[in-house]
């Protein structure tokens, strides 16, 4: 009886170990024997076709691996509930994905790929590294960008004084034409982080965002004054108002028109189609006390579920293929600004061809990355959905009223920060 029981237990252990082994070392393969690598991202706009070019070229370049790329609008939700190897994570989400255990240190994989940290601009590394470890490969940075209509201004404004001087000139010609538009929703998060960066204000306070700072209130009030005091912007613009007014035709008494748009680089295609050679592109002006740029970034992260060394080897080969100028220039073709230095050299050499990437790369030296806090988007929610709108649409809004709102936003951010996993 004892021998039978011993054998039964031994067999159970062997089967258990065999099961564990198969789940972590047996890679999934196609019918023709290629190892599968799944890659999910949110590139559902015009940029998706350019990433697809890279992936398709990799699949055609060798016969050992196949990367299946899924471009999904709700790719974050699908990644969390699905089984994917690689995922594009925005820079402001990396800390959350790390704390939630969804991604892993990608350093061993990029080492296999022969990719070094020195291959990237420091601004990209600042985003991709958490506590000194690489949790993603930095792909690009998309800061706020300035478009300008060359028929209305021959040169790009560089300072707030330039913006006001241009407005005086435009208003003397037509009361419906302004320098720029300040939206009440849309890219307002970018605006609020940009003005913090341009005034040397650190919003991260421990594990949360602290908006309730007198200096920050003063900085934010400038957007109110741009609309209601200096009147360089039309009043009460809505969603994406900064771009909508830039694209409109000025019709007396019917529509506001602006000469400049401080907006997202993803609008470049539409602006170029409308204005052609009359479209100017430049770094954003200095509105605050110092020159600084803010924006988000795309990074490529490795799922924490990936344990199979064969899959990791395939991912290394894919990244090695992607992060070469020959292939990554496809991403610059899509209007993105890669942080890969060798690719940036090619962009600079052909700056007319890669106009948007070249101009945005000029902002990397003054770039301030998103504060790395848990659930960054949730900590910003009240600021995005309520505070900025009140600030720019309410004519008599005061700093005292703003401080009250900032204290409420900070309290809500504190509550979100408290939900972070308590890792020992």
C-alpha cells in the first residue's frame, strides 16, 4: 500500500512539473512551423499603416517568426483581458502598467537585439525607464506642435509677446481673426502639463499629483487671460477648438479664424492637405517663464506573461529589425518623431521630407516627460473634465476660485493614488 501510494504521489508530481514546463516553454507555432508573436497597439489612425509596413517587412524578411499585429481602438482593454506578447503603452501609463504587474523589464530582450540605451535620445530614455530599469523601448515622442498659416504670419511666433503683437495686427485687419485658439476640451491635459513645464513647476508629490500650488494657479491663469484679458484667442471654444479655428475660413461675423494652432502632430495630414506650402510647422512658443515642451510618447512594452525564451528571441529579432533607420523612417513618414538617434540623423538630413518629425525632434532638448504616478489619467480626470473648462470659459473666474478647484482636484488625485497595489 505504501509503495502504491508513493508511486501515485510521484506520478502526480511528474505530471504537475510537465504541465508547468509546457506552459512556459512551448511556443505557439503556425501551420508552417513559424513561432507566433502577437503585438497589439492603438494605431487606428493614419499612423497604423506605417507601423504595418514595418511589421509586414519583418515577416517577409525571414521564415522563423511571424508577428501578428492588431490595431485596436480599445487596445488597452483588450491587452489586459487577452494574451499578447507586445503592447504599445503611452509614456504616462507605464508606471501604472508596471505597478499592476502587466509588463516586465525588457532589458534582457533588447540586449539580445543588440540595442543599447545609447541608441536613444535621453528624452526617450527618461520615459521608458522606471527606477533605473527599462520597462519599454521608446518609440517616439509627440509633443505639442505649432502650425501656422504663412498667409497670416510669415514667421513662427517664438514668445508670448510675439503672439500678442501678431494678434494686434490681425485684429486691426479683421475682428474675427485671432492669433490662436484656446480649447475648453480635447488637448487640455497637454496644455496644463506644458504650462507647468514652462514655469518649472513639479506636479508630482510623492505618489500623487499636487495641483494646489499658488505658483501653478498663477501659471494656469495665463490661459484665462489669453481669452479674456489679452484676447489672443476667441472666447468659449469647444472640443479641439485650437485646431478647428485654424482650419476655418474667416467669414465676417460668422466664423473665427486663427493664424496659429498649438495642437497635436497627428493633425498634420489634414492641415497639410488644406494649406499645402502655406503651412508652417515649428516648435511651440515660450508662453511661461522658460522654454519647455510637453507631450506624450509611444513605447513598446513586453507583457509580463511572456516567459518562453523562443518567443523572447523572436521579439528581439523584431525589435532589431524595427530599430534601424531603414525601417523606422516609416514611422517618421507617418508624422511621428522617433527617439532613435540614428533615425533622427536621417530625419535631419531630409528635414523637408520629414517636416513634422524634424520640427518636433527640435523640442526634445527641452522636453519634460509625464509625471510617473499610478493611474495618471485618473489623477488628471477632474482637471481635464472640469477645471480647465471653467478656467477658460468663465470671464470673471478668479485665482481664488481656481485654487479651490485645484484643492479639490488634488484631493481626488490623492484618493486615486491610494488605490495603487501595496507591493512589499
